């Protein structure tokens, strides 16, 4: 006798992926899946060709959407792009991106990219396919899901990014999760001569940063580069002459001694605002200038750029340097992918808590 839809429990996808369920096929007996009659009813939803889930199991997370899109993959196929990066641990790739509807900018779910052998394959709902050539070491299985290597995945996203700025953001987010380094990406992209978008990919890697903590910081860094400020570090600790840690600014111009910070809505709250003011005072006591970027500056860069140039001119008036970015011997550096990969689990939990937040 068929299992009633409301009592049917689909199998878990993988023991290390709690909460994710595996779509099932039609079962004549109605025990391992729905009967054809059940599948045609409102209690079930079709996730892809030949696969179903009870309608009460919604695809309301990026991971569940990825699982459902991947069910029809062949033996040599794989999830790629943002979805592979998400599966591999880069949670900043949430599968949501901007779109324009009736002249308004809104966020929408991005389709799951699938790398397949045959471009004639019909993509499941919420996915799209690419049949580009592949490298021998591009594919791997992680927690029951076939995905492409992080380098293949991030280069795919960068090659098809709408703008260079978006491509740089993609690299920065992948590097933030320690999935790729600049050196690894440069070596990998050298193998992609003639591929669609490879020029943009190379340029984005060159402009990328391994220690940027948010897309807004990427935007601010690229705006400063357009002004000719190129000796920049992101989230690099600043110390006084005695080796005391003064702060870790979002962006720091080493040539002029100018701190750049992006203040989102969180920074308007009372406790955080008070902390920011004290932090600014600490930087200024070292003779550093301070520039804050806010959301309105993203729509019109002009005033933010003027404030930056003014800060550079003021910074040049103080001939005494009372700060350094060279850490004391006891400091554990974490500004590169290589340094972060070398951390122990305890160190990652203790030192990288701010990034994780």
C-alpha cells in the first residue's frame, strides 16, 4: 500500500549535510517514492525530470537547490560556478544576485550551473548547463555531490561576470574562504588560453585581494585604485611604534597613511557607532587620516573620491611616521590564503571570529 504523502520521508542526502533531502523517483508500490497518481497531485513537486519530493520539503536553501539541480547529472558531469564554491564552503556565494525588473533593481535566485558532456541535455528548473571542455582534474565528489575544482569554479564565474568589478568581487569572496589563492588562480588561468572571458578572468585575478572581507570593500579598493592609489592592503593590522595593535582597517593606503572604512547599516547603531568613533580616534592619534564610505557613495562616487584626495593631502603634512604594518614577533599573521590555511582549528576559531561573523 502506498505511503501517504504527508507521512513520506525522503532519504537524507548525506550524513555531513544535515537537513538536505534527496529527491526520489516514481515507485509503483508507493513506498520508495510516489506512485504516478500521487506525483500528479498537489502533495508532490517535480524537482527535475523523473525526480520528486513531497511539496512540504521546499527548496528554501542554496544547498537544497543545488542538490535538486544535480540529480540528473551523468557520471562525468558536475556542479560548477557559484554552486560548487558554496558546496565547498564559500558560504558568501548564496545563490542570489541582482536583476532589473520593470526598471527596479531586485535580488533573484541565480540558476545552478551544471557542467555536462552533452549541451543538448535539458536543464532542470532553476539550473542552466554548460558543455565547455574540461581539464582532467576538474571534477571531484564532495559529500556525495560531484563538483568542479574551486579554481575551475571561480574562473567560470569570473569569465562570465557582467563587469570587471563583479569578477574581482567573485575572486575576493573565493579567496576569503581560502578556496583559492592568487598564485593558484594565475597558474590555472594560464591553461585556459582561448576560453570565453579568459581576459577578464586574468585581469580580475590581478586586481583581486586575498584578505577582503566584503564586496563593499572590493568596490572601495577599486575606486581608490582608479585614483592612482595602488599601494593598498585590505584588513591589515596596524600597530604603533611599541607594537600595540591599534586596529585593522578595511582598507589602508601605505603610501599616504590613509585609512578607508565602509560603514553599512550596522555601523549606525549606538554601540557599534561608539566603537567606530573610538577606533577612528586611535588611528588619528598615530597621524593617520580617515575616510568613511557609506551606501550613498555607491550611487555617486564623486564626493567619496574628493574626500579621499583631501585625506591624502592632509596626511602628507605630517612628516613623522608613528605607525607600522610590520607585526610584532608574537602576532599570528592571517592576511594571505597560505597563512590562514596554516592555522590550527583552534587558531581559526579564535583569530578569525570577526571574519566568520
